[in-house]
C-alpha cells in the first residue's frame, strides 16, 4: 500500500524548491517545518548537548533561514539516522494515540516571492502524513489575494482551518471566496465585509463558520448556504442582521446545523470571570503562537465547547490593524452590493447604540474571544480544531444571563422562540441548550404571536393542488356536495400558497425619469404618494421641489406633470376625488392648496404652468395633511397648528376653521370612507379624536389616548376600525364606534423619540403594514389577531446606501402588494418609491438594501 510523504522529508523538499526557484526560504515556513524536528532532537540529545540547542534557539530569531538549517544539520549530523528513525516512530505512536500533527502557516510574513515554494510544500503536505493544514492571518499580509486563494485551495484534503481578515485582501477576494468556495473545515472571517451573504461556492467539507463582528452584514441571499451540507456550527455575533423571516429561511437550508449563535450568553459569575479567564487553558498562548507543526490530542468529551473564550490581552487584531489603507478597494455603487469596503471608518456599531453594554466588548475582535460554542457531543472526525473551554453553562434561562456581542435580531420580540420553532434540528442557541420543554414552549408562542401562513392556513399547499380542488368543486354543481367554501376561500388559499413559498419578496424601485421641453432627462425627489382609487395603473406623487406627477406605475410612464409654482415647497398632502377620478387635491408645506384635473395637464416638464383645470384654495399655513370626504363635496386640511380647516370643493371657499381641536399640532386628518361628515384627527398631544360635522364639532364624539405622540390615523375600508400610529412603533387598532382598544400590535420600540411610525391597511382590512422613519423594515400583521406575518427589509444598492421608511401604502387592487417611500441617508441620493410584492420572489441580481436615519420632514403627513 502506498504511503504519504513522511514529515521528516518535507523540509528537504521545501529547501530544494526554494533553491530551484532562486528564492531564499521563508523564515516562518522553516520555523513550521523544524518545530516537530526540534521536539525530537530534545528527546535524542545527551545532556551535554542541551546548551548547544539552547544557543540554537537564541540564534533562531536572528539567523537567515539557510544558515539556520546548516546549523541545525551540523548539530544533528551524528544523530541523523537516530533522528530519522525516531521521527518515523513518533509519527506511528501519534497515529496510534489518535493525535493530530498539523502544519500551521502564518501569513503575516509571507510575500509573493514565497508563493511558489510554499505552493509546492502545501501540495506535498496534502499527500503527506500530516493530518491537517491550518492557514492563519493575525494582522497584516502583503501576499496578493490571488496567491492566497491558490494556497488555501491546493490543500483540498488536509485543509482544516482558514483564519483571515478580508480587509487585507479586498472586495474581489471576498467575492471569489464566496462564489467558488474553500475546502476547509473551519472558516473564520472575523470582521468580514459582506453586506448580503451569498456563499454559493463549494463548502462541502466545512463544519464551522464564524462571521462574528461583520458590521456590514445585514441579510442573506436566497441561495446562501445551499452548498454547506455539513455545516454544524455557525456564529453571527455582532452583525447587523435583523430579519427573522429571511434569516430562518436561509438557515433552514443547512440540514446539519445544530449550534447557532447571534449572541454569547454568560452567567453573571461567568461574565465577571470573562475578562480574567485562565490563560493557561488558552490555545493561542505564547507557546503556541508560532507558526509550526504542532501536535494536538483532541478531546471528544461532550463537556467541552466548540471554541475557547480567550483573554482580551492575547488579542492580535487590534485597532491599528483595522486602520489600513483600503482606498484602492473603495466600492462603487455599480456592483452587486454583496460586500462593502466603502470606508476604513466602519459605521457605528449596533452595540454602541445600546445602554448598559458590558465593558471591554469592543476589545473582543479576534478569533480567540469571538466565539465559545456550547456543549455538544461529537464524533472523532467532527472534533473542532480549537482547544476547548473547561467551563460549561448548565441550562439557565436567558434572563439570568448576560448577553455579549448581540446582533440586532436578538432584540426582536420572541426571537428565541421564533428561532427554535423554525429550526427543529437546532440543539444549542446562543450558548444555551434547547430542551424539550423549551421547544414545546417555543411552538406554543409561535402559534400565538406569528402567522405561519396568511389567512390562518396551517400547511403549505401547492398552487396546482389548490387549482385542482377549485375545479373539482366547480364541476360538482349537481347533486349533493360537501360544505361550500366562501367565495374568497380559494383566492385566499392561492395567496397563502404563494406567500408561503416566497421568503424574499420582490422589491422593485420605480424608475421615474421625466423629459423636459428640451428633451433633457431628469429625475424626481418624491415626498408623498397615493394610489388612484379606481384606476389600478395610476399613482400620484408630490416632490420635495413642489411638483405633482401622475405616473402609470406599471409602465413607469408619466401621465401628467404639474410643475412647481415657485412658491410651493414640499408637497405633503395628496388626495384623489373618488367620483371625479381625473381630479386630485395637492397641498404643500408652505400652505398652498390646489385642485388639478390631470386630463388637462401635459406629460412633460414644459417650464410653464397651465392654470386651466385647476382651482386655487385659501392657504393653510404649515400644512401636513389633506383629505376629501366620501361625496367629494368637502375636504379638510391640518398641519403644524392646533386647528383644522374645512373647504368646499365646488366653490373653492374655506368654509370654517375649527380652532384648538388639540393641545399640540395635528399631523393627520382623515374622513371616514362611507360617512361624509365623520372624521378623525391625530395629534402629538397623544390624543386621537373622532368628530362629526353635523354636531358643529365643538366637542369630539370620543377621545382615545396613546402613550406617545400620534403620527397618523386612518379608517379601515369598511369604517369598522381606526388604525392609530404613535411615535416609535406604538400601533393600535380601535373600534371606530366608541374608540375602545381592539388590538395592540406590540411592535418593539427603539427608544427613539424621533422614530415616526406610519401604518395602513392592506388586502382590504385583512392586514396592517407598518414602518418607521428610523428603521429599514416594513412589518406585516394580521388585522384580526395581531399576529405577525412577515417583515420586509428594504435594502439599498451600493456603499453608504442606508435608507429608512418615510411613508407607505397598501395597493388597493393587488393582494399582498404595497409601495414604500424610502429615503436614502445619503444627501445626494433621491428618495425612491419601492413596489413590494409578497407573492413574487425578488430578483437576486437587482436586490436593493435600505437602513435607517431621521429626516426633517419625517413627522409630516401620512
């Protein structure tokens, strides 16, 4: 039987390769090759020869590699036969004891000139008696990324650990790694620059992946993890991942996943010991930090954890390591936004926004203290590389633990229960074991707080199956038939089937580009929009520049263009007339109020305003909202005041101003859909009030109180409910008849007093959509039970492309469809109207990604 190359001959072959290529041997590589020989020498030398060996070690740090080799050979000349024989004997003993001999290559001092001899060495090592090859990068590296990938991929059989920093190699390296894969078992990409994880390459040997402190990572691509059938341990602490639905959909594609971490739980006493843990148990202590072939006897005890928690003082990735010049790697906005090397100054960490953060967490930026996977029974061939922790967490509730380095997803309500219920094979979450009682509790809470499928459907059904059942029912028109289904049953079942099969909904920004009289192309800055009440293809939007534009949002063609009159500023109020579908009322923040007939308006920016077909109303200063009643006879206006004005549409006159309706300004006023005299007001004085014009509104019909200032209110399509949105995700549904609380949607607050929240109905009054201006997510809840169906994360393309939800509307003609007005943080970028379709999957090549910020007009209008 053919045996691999013995360890003792690897040094010789490496020297011959260097000599043949005319390059000096690399000192770090020589150190690795002689580590095991050095151990054997100590065992074979006489006591009188030990001082010589000590001199050899003293000279080690100063000598050139070739001189070092000659000195070593001279020392061992008389012992050569004994050494060779002893090395072979030791190798056999290690095999018998199941010990591991591993070659650790430290990349810090590897240059491009060292590449070819090192490539030859790793090729030979892959066929040798060495058990494992580990490639590690501590701080800096001058090796080109193409050479690095060649090195890590040549060891296809023996590669065990790859521990690198992508900031040293740039965007192309990270994309190549993700798209083509690695043959390693453990991959550590600490502080990686992925924006959207899309690791679709071949990672079939990998059982452990560590992406801790990846501050750019927000989400996963749909096909991520499809090529990791053996991945068992995954750590994602201190990332920016927030979406429970897309995260669990991606993780569900990992059939072997048993341990997952988005945070690191420690008991109170364990946390106090964390900063002063026993250095003697650290793998990466001073005795092991050299690049070497080292011998390790892996433990198979279930009492150990996957990674060791290491001392802060032992870190090798410090702040200066991260402040590298990456200007050449600056990402432009034209790429696929999977990675982000846009700045060497990273965005503010999520943890920096949280109170009571345990001190010293920011120092935990290296491999040693990033992860400490929990207890897990493993077979010999599954044993992790790292020296394992002597500590073990008994089962305790998360409330009795201190969370270290949490990702924002951990702060979602019922995060732990949702994860456990969605990932049935998971055994450990955030360093805590999942017991049978935990899983039972998680399934119960999931059923109470979340909708697995829309319309209370319990099981996923294929569209074909539903259509077949509908046809069978249609054919049974004669004779006795089973219990009849409602007219909505099959359409709702079809919708539920489609929503259930789409984890990543379609997000498509409207391309709104106009043409001027001189055929110049220009873009617009939308600030408010409304769907047309009877034409499913039309939408009107107002801009920050005072323009009013009607667009066919299906063809993305401009139907009518109404320019700013110069005096107009941002258009904050828009409302279509229902019985006169060509007419729309627009109000701006400087008080201007006009009614336009879109049939009489041009389709291009002519540079002049045509007054035909428009009616001018008296100004309402600092306007934020307008709304027309159900008969198109009257409309109301409110704004940054305590008053509401009533206008007659046919005459163009202001009929009355109702003074002091609230104690603070009235942000939104809304008429009921079917009662022309009933309207509601929402104010930052925390009150929502219902009024009746027939009672000459001196007193409200009733007042409902919120705990924070109210941003908006709207009626359900059948006027049965009032949907109230207050600052920072306080969303409630009231009975319109008397203002009693019907549902509190219990959305997690952020703690920001500037997080203005807006909510509307979707699918008639079946679902509620809610978004806030400090967040990048739209939440979808059942309007009858309050259970959460799904969150949709907005994502902006390119670097620095964070966005926030400024406004949103449910599509009145299409189920599970909506549009979101999303504004970029970047001042130079225009806002976008993003069409969201929960029934269709997103186009991966055109994914966008949207985050959070505040805006001076965030509180204005609906």
